[in-house]
């Protein structure tokens, strides 16, 4: 069932005016659109990934928690980010929808420590400054976020803080170590693609710390012109659904990591 998960990014009106709009006549007491929640309940969405996407590679999670939030400039999409929808709002919204939260971390301008601090904020009972900060912000119980991803598409030139395979392996190693030291129960993935050099270096360094590889692939690249494929072409794309999965699975088998 987890393959039917969804994705929420701070892009256009996905968040503001989409799932979150306190001024809407459809908003509940927390500012969430009740009509959107009801529709998502109907499709029984098991998991949703947030906050990006390219947005996350310059997003600092502490800008979006607590009572005193300042707007920041979104360097991915060239707009002002109000930071009124942050970690606590996201988790609360997931609970209302009935899905598991899945947080993608900033591996562009962020650090291993910042990623692990985010896990502290979400998952520790009361140990440390960040768990106490969550409690002060009104969430007494931990959020228990089970799924985390290190990075988005950091292999791509378009991503803020793009890395080569060597840089990526080192960053993922240190990030994974620190995040798992905070909460060993989390399931952790890393940004990847069906590229042998990228994955061999990543898996040699970090295979023992990762539970998943997060492979991105687009079949109908609309980019900015909205020249979408017709029905027959869209159906034809399904012939290529599992190509990259099979390539990466073969690599995992060769390295003795399949089913880890």
C-alpha cells in the first residue's frame, strides 16, 4: 500500500491556499482546508513526503516552528516563504488526513547536525533542547515521524547545494549516523538515481545505515510548457515503470544489500 504515497511541496499553491488556508471558509480551527482533508481521506493516502522537492535544499526547519516566525526568501522557487506552515502543522495535518509523515531533510545548504536536530525535535520525549522546544511549542508528546530522507535530487545541477558522488557519500554517512543515533527506529532513505557510480559510492560508505534508496524518475516531463502527452502515450510510458528499480535492485544484490 505504501506505493500509493503522495508528495507535498512549498510550491505554487500546494501548501498555502491548498492544504492550508486560514482565511478560507473551508478552514478548520487549525487553518487546514476541511474539503481537501475529506478528499484525501477518500483515497486512503498512506504516507506523504514533505517539505520538498527542490524547496527543501535551502529550507531550515527552525524557521517554521514556534510563535515567532519570520518570512524567508525561497531560493528554489523565487517567492517569499511565510513559514506559517511548518513541522508541527505538517504532522498535525497528517494525523487529520490519516497518513504517516515522511520528512525530507535539507542536504543542500543544511548540515548533518541540523538534520539530526530535526529528528530530536520530532521524536525524542523530552531529552535535549529541541525536544523541549517542541513541548514549549505545544506538542507535549513526540511526533514519532517514522520515515526520513536525506536530500531530494542533490545529484542534479538544478538543485541548491548539488553534490558529486564523493561529496554526497560523506554527507549522507555523517547525517545518517547522527540521525540514527538520535532515533535508531527511523527508516532512512537517501536521494539516488539509477546511476552506478553514484550508488556504488553511496552504498559502500552508507549502506549499513540506510533502509531505502529514494529514486526519482519522471515519465512525462512537462517542465514549463504543459505540453502533456495524450492518453496512448501516457499508457505507453507504463512499459518503462520498473526499469530503474530493476537496475538498482541488481546493484543491491551484487553488493549483498538486498532485503537489508
